[in-house]
């Protein structure tokens, strides 16, 4: 399974997830400042699950019907580098043996739990 990190995720987290063996590209690596729609369309064209901190993607998916392979929305109370990396890494690592289970779902990750909804 491939992932695309939105600009807010940051280059350091993208790099560390790559070191953990995940196939992840980052918007910040060359397309900084592109629109949310352009980010979502890139995720779709590259068959990547989008990882973001931006709630606006929910509108694009559920109201506009722009459907990616999957979407992971981070809604963290503490948005520090360490906390973001921990929550995201723990989630991806726990699904490493079945990353395909992420396909077709919209996940909301927080420190207190995980919610998911089919898209």
C-alpha cells in the first residue's frame, strides 16, 4: 500500500516513515502550496492513501465525491512532531500485515482512539 502525506505532515515524518519501510511520498517534497483538490487528485492518480491533518478533505470526499484509495485524518490534541509520529507510526505499523484493509476507508486518528467510515 502506498501513501501520500499532505503538506502539514512534514518532511521529517515522511522520511522517518520511509525508514520504517513504508512507501510514502510527500506533497512538501516538490508541490508545496498546491490546492487540496490537487493533493487529492494526485493521491487518486498514484493510487495512494492520503494522510493529512486538514479537515477540508472530508468535504471533498463526502460532499464533492472525490474518492481516494483511502484517507487518514490526524485530529491530535497535541500536534508535536513526536506525538504525530507516534500516533501515525503506531497505526500504520499495527496494519503493516494487512495494509489493504485501509483501502476504501476514511480514518480519523487521535490520541484516544480510531474511528473509520467507508468511503
